[in-house]
């Protein structure tokens, strides 16, 4: 029979670090509360433990959940009952951490306390008497430094032994006097309605008026009345509400425990190094500029056009040399050996389809890796929670909580974890709104789109990348203001309460691992999804009907008897391109399909079949937008040009788009419905089909309106677009947007104010 | 008694009362904000506070800081 051991503890206490160490898995670790939002299972390493399963749980402050991810932990601990619990206690913050410990002990499950971060405890000059602590708590305590891997062997041995023995800790009395008497009385009233093992736990929960726990007991109404009478009497005599009474009892007990076992090296209230950093970083005046500089530096290093921009340098190398010369050259030689000649289907499939499509995407991997590395460092240092704090003051003016900023920051790496990070938002309306807007942020996969447009049309200007970032944030803030005025989202955001973890120097291995994990998933996608969609795109773009003859369009186009001048003119007319620019691909299947839909994007300035197809393939994965461009603009069949994928297509792209149309294309693709993976994540978090569609519809609508305004009005302004019906529509859209922004909107009633996400999803 | 937001940075103060009665109050209690607890303000940012409570640093917005009396 297998043994299940659960890791439970406060947020940011090192559960996932320990989990990775114990199971050899590579779950994501970060230095901010709420990194883990789902439970994860893993097999314990080591031959002697092969039937032991470890369960990593989201961090919780208590067994009364406050945010959605905490519900996962409580449900698991209370209803699924692991064979043993490893309670991770942050040694630098013992008192607060022991609060949860006192609750876990009441569950009557075998438990070992792992006193984590002992290296820091010693560094701070604190001492913990483990024996005295263990004696006072009535359960085993093991010292641990999960980050350094010290003490894990001893810990796991004790935990497995405890699970096998099934021996629960000797209960110590947490409650005292009147409260103890009241809880004992309630236990008597509940009696056989509860499993005797959990009687104590249920009695305390009933005293706290915990609806969920009471419901599970199926008490008669007379029992409920008796309990309520006991609670009311105690509340009256103690002059406090029952929940606060229990909280105070727990803390009194903990103070007693720590007085015996813990000696602090530092005087209470003394400033730590972290505090001194916070004085500057979260300063009222400096906080925002510091954040702006940090984000600008990250994008400058990853994507800018300066000498510090190592990301751009590496990407240029990949595009020009690796995918410009080496790879196509290699395949040329290889195909030559097998006698595959240029112009054949197989040659086209490999060189124009796979190499061009995948190459266009892989070229951006170095930039992504640099971006991921910098974001991982930012998360590991502990800056994320500070950003939320600094932004809260600004966001609150627009009716948003600063906590909504963490999902946005995470989404600059990838939208899927960004969407999941919304679980830490307490208010249900704010959570839904965050789900609808988080993927506006330019994620790693959107970088290639930005890179392509900036490189091909704007001469590599770093301001394009910076503007993409601000368009993302701006869209989130403006959407916040607009949506908050509708009844479905009205109400003030939940109060901002958040623990700020101490800063620490990022661990090299941890940061590199996080970077690699994220980068690798992109490379894997390039090797699977992108290959497949590139092949499909190539097939559809290589075959078609030329003047009534079906086949490879390239070959058919060389036949003068088929391609007549009148046909060229007709095709040019149909595809809306100048006759001298018509090429074989315009006759392809893909062109006719794309052309059928492209009218939708005409008002946005890119109503041509190529960008239309690219936009649609962006749903598969955003980097596929560029992959599609790689295939579709790789049409010139003169010998020396074939194979230059990355920058090779830039001049052709530049020819096809005016700057304003290219910018409009970028805006639409950055903001419209995210890739299928992110849509799936939104659907899971919304847990409601209607809301999921509303989210996708809103994002696409927003993207369309913004791109249209930019193209029509911006184009008119710079003289690229003539005045016409589009200008009028653009002006109407702009006016409507301004109206929605500045109208008075629905006034929240008292009842609307605080819709808790935990209750809403119960 | 005065709201915590009026206290100075670095000064040790004792919580006298936490007003209101909702899940936020319970959450604050779980984080260590209980009557009788000695706390200090690490930094202020336009009314929002970073508070040192039980050796952890908790960020609070202005409205919440006004509910804690010292």
C-alpha cells in the first residue's frame, strides 16, 4: 500500500524547494507568496521509498482559506487525509508559522515539523532549541535547509516512520480557561455526529462558526441551537467574537512555546538589510521610477538595439548565421546526397516549409531566453511582491488591486502561468477582470511578432518593443477603468494585504533552471506544433489552382501557356496586389481561403491574405505568426536568396506594409485572443463557458477597436491613409471609448463591495 | 488610540483594537495582527504601509491601516 505525505506550510516557506529536492521534479519556485497555485504529486526518490508519494500544496496561513489557491490545500488536508504531514515552518518567522502548526496538529494526522531556513536563522543570530520546541508542541521537529539540501534525509526518514506507525502527536492544550470549557461542551453536543478522531477539530471549527465544517456534520437544529448558545455566552463573557477568541488563544499558546525554545538575535523592530532596501525600492517618490527603469532595462537587454542588448545580438547571430547559412546549407547538401532536387515537392516541404517556418521562430529563442533569465532573477530576488505594493497605490485609483499586477508580470514570460496566478486575488470580480486582461501583456511568444515588425519596418527601433509593453499595460488599465463601470465588475477592490518576503541573492542553479524550463518549452513547441503548422501552411501555400490547372503553383507558374497575362491581371485584381508583384503563391489554396476572410482586417490596414492567415495561425501559438510569415514570404526562388529566413524576409515584409499598417497589425496580434493554451487556462480559471467567451470576445474586440483607431486616425495624421468612411468609424470608436472611460458608471451598493472569490467558487 | 497609519516609521507600537468584522479581519489575525501584538512600520508609501509583525513584513493599503488602532 502506498504512503501519502503532504507538504503543508505558510506561503513562501520553501515547500516547493523541498518537494523538488525530495522527488527530483522541477516545479517552479519563486520568491513571492502564491507561486504554487495547484497541488502537485511526485514519487519520493530512493529505492527504499518507492511506494511513497509526496504532495506539494499551495501555501496557506491557516485552515480557513482566504484566497482560492488556499482552498486546494484545505480540501486536501481535511477531506483527503494524507498518511502524514510534513509541516514546513520558516525558522526566521517561527511565531507566525506556528499558527498553522497548531491547527494542523488538531487534524490528528501523524506530523513532523520541518524547521526550514536554519542557515538564515543562524546567520541572523537566532537560536532554536529543537528539543524544547518538540517537547512543547508534542510532535517531532527536524532542522532543515531545503535550499542547501541539508537535513532532508533525516526529515524524510522521520516522516515515513511516522506515517507507517500511524502515531499522532501527543496533543498539547492550546486553549485555556473559559474557551477550553466552551469547546469541550460543544464537543459533547456534537458527540457521535463526528468521527471521534476529528471531534476536537470539528468542535473548534463549530465554535468559530465555520459553515463548511458545520454543514459536513449534519447536526440537528437543536444541536445547532445549543452550540450557538455556548458560543454566544463565551463571546459575551470574553467581549470578543468567537474567531478572534480562538486566534488569540492560539497566539498566547505560541508565545508560551517560543518563550521556551527560541532566542532572537535581533531586537524586535530592528531594521534588516531587506528593510533598508525596501525603504528605497518602495519609496513613495522613487518606487515607480525604479520599477520603470527595471522593466526598461529588461527589455533593453533582451530586445533593444544597443551594445548591451545581448539578446538581440544572439538572435541576429541565430538568424543570419545558423538559420541563414548553416541549417539551409546543411539541408541543401543533405537533400543533394539523396538526389532530391530543388523544385520537387520534398525539397519545397523541407526548405520552404519546415526550415523556413521553424527557423523564423527558433531565431527568437535567444531573445526569449535572455528575457526569461532576467524575469527569473527578478522573481527570485523577491521584487515581485514589492511591485504589487508600489503599483497598488496607482491601480487603486482605477479601481484595481495591486495584486492584479503580479499575474501581469508573470504573463510577460508566459500567459498560462499568468492566468493561473490570478488565483491569489481575493475579490471574485477583480479576479475575473484580471483573467480577461492579463494576456494583453506581450508574452515571450509575442516577442517574435514585435521583433519582426520592429526589425522589418522600423529599423530595429527599441521604442517598438517598449511601446508594445506600454500598450499591454495601458490596455489593462483602460480596460480596468471601463469594465469597473459595468455592474458585473463594480465595487471597490479587496483590501491589499500581502506578505513581502525577505530579499535574497538569487541562486544561480535555480534561475538557470527556471530559464531553461521555460525556454525549452518554446523549443519543444518549435519542434512539434510549429513544425506541423508550418507543414500545413506550406502545403496550402504550395498547391493551388492556376488558371484551372491544379498542382504545385510554383511549377504551374513557369508554364507560359497556363499563366497568361489576362490571368495575372485577374489574379492581381482578386488578391488586391499590383500586377507586377503577383507571384505563384497568390494562386495557392491558402491565398484563396485567406483572401475570403481578409476583408475583416481591411479597416485595420492589413486586409491582405498573408497577414490574415498569420493572425489566425497565431491562435495555435503566437510565435507561429512569425513562422507563417517565414513560409509565406520565402517565395523568391532565385538560388542565393533561398534559405535566408530570419532577416531575409524583412525587405519583402517592409515592402508590403506601411509603418502604420504594420503597427496596427502588431497591436491587433498582441491584444487579440491569446493562443489556445492560454484560452484553455482562462476557461479552467473562469470555470464557466459564458465568461470564457466573454473574455475572448472582449480581448478580440478591444484589439480590433484599438488597431482600427490607430490605423485610421493615426494613418490620417501621418498622411498614409486618406479621409474616408474608415476615418468616421475610427472617430466614432474613439468617441465611444472616451465615453466608456469617463462616464459615471454603475455605483456599487454596499452588497456589491466585497465578493470573496473563495465564497463565490464554493 | 489612533489609527496605525498615523504612527511614525520605526516606532514600536502595540495594537489596541482592530475594527470591522469580516474575513479580512480574520486574515489579518492569521498574519499576526492581534490585539496586544507589538509591531512597527518599516516604510510608508502614500498611506500604504509595510509593517513588521512577528518578524514578517506585511504590506497593507491605507484603508486597512486605518482599521488598526494603536
